[in-house]
């Protein structure tokens, strides 16, 4: 069917454009080229707004602990990062009652929920190293044209993360320092995992349609793809810090940010899930 779509051009007023769409009224698709140009122009402003929020709330400086490192050598950051209101110390805040803190507006903003990098729209957002690593190995581009990831690299987990199997601790890091994707999982794990586990791992690495990176005109990536895989966020069974929004709340402004947790240890948990917790006897992860 053909739908008449009216869009507001910056210098030409309202333009009426006939658009072919697989969706019925009232959903209509704007031509992607027009949509891309209109949305991407706001990206620097979106970035500046989010970084202003982070810098007001947190100390984002690079302060590595000289004695604490992750499995593959990335330093662990040291010290508290939440900023206090001007003229107030932690000791002073500790001595106040909750009622006094509330009345004087002194509750540290860093303990409030952190908004999504583009809270009015939400969707998956990946750090640059995850985007680059995935594109290099699989050709899938997870870069959004409307927003960038916000948390600085030094505050994120190492990439790619090491993988240690509880069933074969003698093998050490079975990822061999590589990002596990569909391009190398068989080579890395054949002969180590059983057939069921190997097939399960393949599914975790297989892209599925996802709104921001799909084949339709409302995507937020310049080039369409099959979507994202579980391990695009849970890299090597760990996390790369990728963020999203809870999908079960309306209106949009009250949807809260959710960050990617590591899958390490899930096999011994009875309660697991992101907004959709599952309770059962035991869930086993590969």
C-alpha cells in the first residue's frame, strides 16, 4: 500500500511524500535517506548533553589501581567516583538525617538512576571497541548514527574478556585472547565442548532482528544487518558495558536504563533475568 507522509523540512516547510510501506495506517515509514540526514545531525548535541550529566555526577578520570588488574592485564579503576554537592563532605553528609538531606537537596546525584545516552529514544548502544571488534570479524556494523556510548573506556571491562571453563580449568583462557564470534567459535571450541554445547554457543553468536540494527527503514544504523547476537553484549560470556532501556514501562520518559551483566556464574543461580526474571530449579549456561 502507499501512505502519504508529511514531514517538516528545515527550510521548505511541510513536504508531502508518498511512501510505500508494509505497515498499515497509522504507522508510516519516512524515506531512509531523509530520515538518516534528519536524525544524525543531532548526534553531537545528544552526546554533549549526556556527557554533561555524567561529568556533573561522577569523577570520570583515569585513576588505575597499580595492584589490581583484570585477567588479561587491564587495570581496575580505584577510588569513589560519585561527586558531592559543592561545600559538602562525606562526613557532613553522614551526620545528617535523611530528612535533612532531602530538605536541603544534598542527595548525591550520582546515586540517582543514570539516564540512557538518548533517553527519549532508548535502544541498544555499544562501546566503540565492541563495534570495531565485531565489524572486523563478522562485518556487522553496530554503530548508531544518532547516539554514541557514554561511559569512558577505562571504567569498562577488558575487551575481549578471558574465558575459563569450570569443566576444564587446566586449559586456561580458552578464548586465546580473541573475541568469540561466528567466524572463530568452531575453531576455538571444537574438541573442548560437546555437540550440544557447541550448538548452544553457535546460537548465542547468531544475530537476530533487533530494532536499531534491522533491515527496516526505522533502524538507527546507516547500513542494515541481520541484527544483534547475545554475545554482542555479553562478549565472551562477560560484558562490554552495552546499554539498553527496560522495555516494559510506559511512558518513555520513565523507562530506566539497563546495563549488560556478565553471564559468569549464571549456571548456579536460581534467579536470573534482565527485567524478566526466571525462577526455577537451575539454569545452566554454556
